[in-house]
């Protein structure tokens, strides 16, 4: 299994990372919001969560 991590958006305080994992069964792409460990199947979902976290952080 291999994993690739690439920053694809967000802010400095709440970055969004694209995580691609390749296994023998295929490839899985997830979007992770900052250091929360929360992953989404779509970039749009991750962007909405990052926006909410940014508002909470002030």
C-alpha cells in the first residue's frame, strides 16, 4: 500500500489535504481537513468543514 499526501486548499490555519491510497484492491481518494483527521469523499465537503472550522477559530 502506498499513500500520497498533497495540499489542495484551505487556509494556513485550516489546510485541506488530498490523500491517495493505493492498495491491491484499487485507489482510494480522501480529503482531510487540517490536523483533525476528519476525512471526506469530496473536496466540496472538506471545504465546507474547513470554512466552519475557520469561523470557529475566529
